[in-house]
C-alpha cells in the first residue's frame, strides 16, 4: 500500500523539496499550506494555527488520498526586531504557526498512525532550536519549543512504532532566508554580502548555505527502515555551527 505523507508549508522552499523527494520514492505527499504550489502537486489548503481547520484538512486528505502515516511539520515564518520593539501580534503569529501548528498537526494525525501501527513525524526545527541569535525572540522561542515537544512525543509514541525526530538546519537557501538576509542587512547597516559572510555563515565551519535537497534527503532517511530505532533526536545541518549543543 502506498504511504501517504503530509508536509506543512509544502508549497515552496524546503517543504516543496520534501514533497518532491517523497513523491520520487513512491509516497503520496500532500502539501498543507495557505497557497497552492505553482506545480501540479497534491494540495489541501490549511491554516495550521486553527484546530478546526487542521481537522478539516486531515479529513479531506483521508478522503482524497488515504490515511497519512508520515507527517513533516515544516511551516515557518520569520520576523526580526529587538525584544523591546517586538510587536506582540508578531510574537503570537510566529509561536502559533511554528509551535502551536506543530502541536495541532501532530495531535490530529497521531490517532491514524496508532491505528496503522506505524508512523513517522519529522519536525523541521532550526539550529535556533539549540542556540540563539539577536532580533529573533519569537523564532528562537518557537524552535526551542519544537525540540521539547518532539522529545515528549517521542517518549509517548515509542511503543506505538511511531518515531519523532527533528531536523535543525542552519541557513537554507530559500526565499525566506533571502528575506532574512535583506532584513539583517537593514538592522545591522551592512550589505547583504557582508551579512552572508560576517553574520550568517560566521559561526559555521563549512562556509556555504544548506540546500533544500539536503533537508529533503534527511527526511528521506528518517522515513526509511534504517531510522526505525532513531527517535527523539535533533540532527543539525549547519556546517558545524552549534557543535556541542
């Protein structure tokens, strides 16, 4: 039977690369996103911050494609400002999308995984789930929270043959990252090239951005039989940034 996977934020960037790679393996990968992908790929509109909408998206996915046994929580958003200038609405928005959304999607999908007797949950966190950077209070808080939630789920679901792991990339070359680069340049009064070399890649030992395909390759590993005894882990993909955390 063909496995069904849900990838939140699967219509662009890292999520789109994951959807394509899963489909290349014969898995029916469905993007849950607010907008459809520009390519003709399975898509269900979903706002991951609403429990009712997540449940409706799950029901529609089951109706159209079958019960999912793989969930990739990938939705991401960035906003940067000093803590004392950080708007509460932006704080709430980032926490809702990246942390509450991960909780709601997982909560909704887990019963189907338990019924199937097999499941894989992969949460795309960030190196900022382990370390901090200035101007990213909400993002860092949400990504730290994702790692904590992942560990709790890994413990609770271990006996159900469901693994839960996190991927912690550094800077991945996506439109979201490029927007961060522009914002960092503004905040730090530097050129974008200076930001890339002197801020973004400074803590890394391999001085290049991670590709979306590299993240998709890690997801491929986590859903394979080779990862059947790996759970509760947070794998960094950073060029060495954050070693020791």
